[in-house]
């Protein structure tokens, strides 16, 4: 069977029933060739779908007057200075900043140097000056469009025939390192997203609760008989290459489900439930549930045979064109509690230095408010990186000047031109993973547009 045909079949979700298939054709790599690392590391991508207003997440405190001039109490889109959770940032000239008042758990991690901020990051093709931008030079396509910018943050290469994301492309290069794995390198609790898909690998998609099942599969006698019949049928062969390819991929998916389900369906270990219990109650928001599933998979790492692993989770609802203070405040409370609980799990489980969580979003939002007490689509924004290996307690990159029509404003409403690229962030994370430069270049071909000394942001 040709490689191209197998890749096509691996991407045919109709074969999997529950979109749980991964491309497992690489499993039989001889151990002598695998060069698998002896340790474990995981990257957890948390996508804030809708375009998170990071101007209110990380607010200048030393320069609050600039912020307050536009986002005053009268505009009803700003945070009063006396509500900010103040932190210092040595990389920003020693200035102080403030976290949103609902980000207490993350502020505590920043203070303990386990969380860092990457300022004014966004989708860039190459380092871009304001002159370049206004001349239309090297602009990413379809700025300010939700779907397009989500895909660009996730690693879309517009000139590539095959639609892949940077997480998936890195996973392509980790197959040998994960020799003997029982589940794919990429695990998504966020459905099938571009970020997860490589040229040669696809994700293992799991639900936010429970195990992975085929459509219509249950625990009753009839369902069990039907499932067993399917497994028997898959082993019959038949000589047809298309049938054999399809059955092989479905069989791989079922093998992955069989390996992971005991961990996904059993009572969660105390190390997980304790970490996710806040004020006497188990956190049960959508993001908390997703991160608990990630924790379950991390707990199973030895059995599942994975040395390097990607996870994707998400929290939506950030398209705050109206009533931003209430909507964003609720979301930040959920996100901060869930991230704080997940970090506590990693500490209690002894894996804090092995797991790094990072945020992404469509884009930031305009600095000025609109008539609906919200903000609109913008560009460069502030993002978070959390983990035991993170060089936290600081703000990396260059925080923008919050001046309308100023040096960092691409227009007149406060849409900041990014100074740090997605590629630089991804390169920094991939370097921590121990990936060689050639593999990183495969995932981030635009990285070559930055000078060698500028490619690593330095937060880990």
C-alpha cells in the first residue's frame, strides 16, 4: 500500500466513529533505532477561542495613566488601578504591572516564578516594522478574522497543500523518540484542531469526561457483541489493499482506546482530585474537566510508553464585543482556577519540571471600547507560560506602548503590532523538548526569517 494512500486513510475520520484515530503506522520502530529519551516531557496548549482581551489581563501599573486615559471607569471596559494584583517585571525596565483581579492563582504562580508572561505576541511571517505593516509588506493573511488567525496561531502554512499545525509537525518528528507508544504523541481534549495534525501523524481525541468509545458503543450485551464482532472482522484480512489499510487504522485507534480507557474511566487518583478541589468542592468547569483528563493521561505515561507528549485543551467565549468586564472576568476566574489546580497536580505528582502549559488565542482586542461596553478584534496580545521549568516572575518580549495612534498602534483604535512571533514561542518550547534545530525548522519554516539570537524567547 502506498504511503500517500495510508496517509489519506489515516485522515478519514469516518473510519473512527468517535474521531479517535491516530496514525500508528510508525509503531514498529526497532528499539535500537529509536533513540528514545529516558525522561518525560509534556506541552499543554490552552487555546482561548474568540480572541482574549489581554489588555485587561496584564495591565501596566507604573504606566497606569496611559491605560487609564483610554480605559477609564467612564468607558466601562477598564480595570481600576486599586483592583490590580501588582507584580514586578525586571525585563520591562523594572516597571510594575497588574494581573486582572480574578487571576489570583496565576498571580501567585508568577510570584513563585513558575509563570511568565510573553508580551505583545502574534502571527508574524518575519520581523515587521510599522512602515512594513502600513505598506502591506509581509502581512499575515486575513488579519482580524477569527478562523484565519486561529489557524495561523495553530501553525497553518498557507502555501502548504496539506493543512497541518505546528504541534502536529513537531509530533511527526517525535515518532522515533516515542518508539513503543500505545497512544499517539498528540492528545486532544479539544476535538480535532489544526494544531494537532501533522503530515504523518494525527491526534488521539479524547472526551472531557470518561473514555473513548465508538459511536453507538455501550456496555450492554448487544453493544459488546457488536464490538467484538468488529474486532474479529478487522482481523480477517481479505487481500484488498483499501480494506486492509482502513482496518489497520481503525484497529490502531481501538488499540489506543483500549490502552487509555482504563485510566480515563477509573476513579481518578487522589493526587488529581485533591489538586482540583478548591474550597472543599471539585472544580467542574469545562476547562477543569479537560485538564483533569490531561492529568489522567500523564499519570498513565509509563504504561502508555510515551516520552514526549502534546496535549490541547480550550476555553471559549472570549469574543467580548459586549459587556467585557463581566464576561471576561468570569472566564479569567475559570481559567485561573483550572490552571492553578493543574499546576498543583503537577507538583503533587512530582512532574512539575516535566510539564509546561502555554496559552494561545485568535488575537488581542482593541484598546478602545465600543458602544456595547466591549472591545473588538485587534492583533498583538499577551500570553502565559506555566510550569516548573519556566523562568517565571517576569514579562518577556516588549510590552507595547498603550498609546492610540502611537508607535505600536497599527491603526487608531489600539491594535498592537506584535514584536514576538508564534514561531519564536514555539521554537522556545520545542527547544525545551530537546528537539534538534532541523526538526524545529520543519515545524516552523518561517523561523529562519529571525536572526539566530532572536529565535529563543528565553522563558524556559
